[in-house]
């Protein structure tokens, strides 16, 4: 099983925030406060570029999103992100404080909604709470039995069965399969998989992921050359289709 304490430490050590805000003064102040708290921050002032950066690999650990943006407004950005299967937590930070605006944001998949003007200490507390929940959810998922097609994964016993028969996987093949299974239908880049499974820095370039994916297909797919479940998403990464 993936080492939960190590996985948690890796998640917390690489907390990357993408701030999509077109007010340069506000963005400057927020960036300073976030960096003081130990976050790595990227600032984007345009909705179209913001969506591109939110989808880039490695994905940010949190997106702080203004709604009124040039290029692509925050609602459409959030909708496009969720439609693509991205589970990245999103905190909306906006002057639009009407109840209808908040409801729309939450229905599109926002994790929290903060209206301007806001208190910096409260915002920092909300950011930390969102990231803590995301980390807890991922670690809890690692313990539960996962299934797709005729494959069953038992994390506690580190066993995999296909159609009731045991399948012999290497330790890293097992960990890679479990990460994919826990995020069914979500596209995971090679960089994300290297970080989650091998603990590599995201700057490392490796074909290790591809090699292990090929082995998983050989062992678990009825037709490894035309896989039904462990799918390649061109130029992006891999996705497990249940």
C-alpha cells in the first residue's frame, strides 16, 4: 500500500496555488500573504490563460478564482475545468456576493466562496481548510476497496483479482493502479503520477510511467493493444475508465 504518511507529507510539501485575478494590486497582496504562509503561487490575470494553467501539468493544489475576468469569465472557466474531469479544489474570490451568484458557483463545482472585501486571516484559514480536506479525502480513499470492470483491488492486503483470479503485480504497478482507480475518469499527467507513486520531483522526466502502464494493460486488459479501462489521453496522460 502507498505509504500514507509519506503521501501526506508530499502533498503538504508541494502546495501550489494558482491565483487567477486581474486586479494587479490585489493579486500582489494575495501572493505575498500566501508565500509568507509557505505556498508556491502563480498569478494569472486572464481567464483563458488561467484555464490553460489550471489544466497544465503538474496541476495546482488549489485554484483561487475571480469571476469577472478578461478573456473567459470565472463561471465558464470553472465549468470547463470540471467538465474536463479536474478535481482540483477551487475557491472563488469575488465582489459578486448575491446569493444567486454563490449558488451558481457551488453548483458548478466550487469548494468555497469568499466575497470582497475580505479578511486576510480568514482567507488563509479557508485555503488551509480546503487543502486539508482534499488531503484527508485522498488518504481515506487509499484504504477502501476499489473496483473497475472485472478487476478488484484490496489495498489493505495489496491484492488484485481479475475475474476472481489473483493477478501478480509489482509494488509500483500496484501503487500506480490504485492511484488511477481512486481517480476514475480523471486525467492524470505523467508528472502527477511520478509525484504520487514514485515521489519524484515534478521536474523529473521519465518513461517509467509508460512502462508500468504497459505492464498493467498486459496483465489486466483483455486486449492490451486496445485497452478498455487504462486509457491514454493524448498529450495529457492517463485515465482509468470503469
